[in-house]
């Protein structure tokens, strides 16, 4: 029997929160266990339940980022996904630095959000691909052209997996696309992270983007 994922939603807009609760509650392995609209509500839920995954807004009474820190202090095993309208690079970076496992914009569809929850519940991190580029602003090394391209180390299959991951697909959906077992996709991701010398799928997607940008620039020269 599939183990259910216990989920709480904290957002100060009742209509949005109720819509998320209702949509996710229709998914078989999801159990909606709590909801609230403020930092105090988030901490109460963590104290009372400590759900597997908590979706939380940044802009809510008490501040979502402060709630994130306190929630993890009380329940270190909880996986927190910031579900927000903020595209500010400093919010993204701070949320991840404080321990958020995911960062998703509110325009996401219910099926895609469900995939994000599955991803973080399994222990992986997720950041919306449209936001990933903001995380590397100012990090380009001046001597990057002198370094070997780690992308050249990837096999054709690893390239396929990375391209799909970078497009925002979860391991489960990558497995469906390539007709592979999910465990096989996870194995490929482990090798990809090792070869690219990165720690998570977001950094791997950024590495692919950088390599693509360098290739495009070289073609124009």
C-alpha cells in the first residue's frame, strides 16, 4: 500500500488556500492535515502535527521566511515548499539557505504542484525552472572558458535525463517520458550530480543552462 504524504497549506488568502487544499486533496496518496493563514498558524500546525510537506507563502502575517526557520527548528524532518508570487532573487536564495526544499510560483498547475510535492517528499529539492537563472547572478567565473566542460562527461542517456529535469519534470515524469523505472532515473541523476560536481537538480539545471549559453555564444563568434 502506498504511504500517504501528509500536507499542510499556509496562506493568508482563503480562496487560494482552499483551492489548493481541494485540488491536492483529490490526489490518492495525499492527506491534507492542516491549513492556516499566518506564521503563528504554521508553527501551531508544526507543533500539533509536523506534516511531511508544508506549502507556505512568503508574504503573510508574521513573514513566511521567519516561519520557515521556526518550523524547521521544531520539526527538522518537515519539507517546506515556498508557494509564492515573489520572483525576487534574494527571496529565492534566502528561502533555500534557510532550509526550504522547494520554491514555486503561484501560477503553477495542480498536477505540476503535485509532482513538486512528490519530489520534495522523496528528499530532493525543487525550484521552478523559470526562477533558476536568478540564483546564479554574479557567479560567473572570468576564467570559465579555460575549464573543461563537464557536460562532455555525460552519456547520451544522462543528457536526456538532464534535459527533462531542467525543463521542470520530476523523476517520476522523466521515467514516464523515457520509459524507465524511477529508480533508474534516480541512479542517472546521482551520476549526473557527481559528474557536474553539483549537489542538487536545480544546480544541475543551471549548469546545463550555462553550457547551452556558452555554446550559443560560441556559435555567434
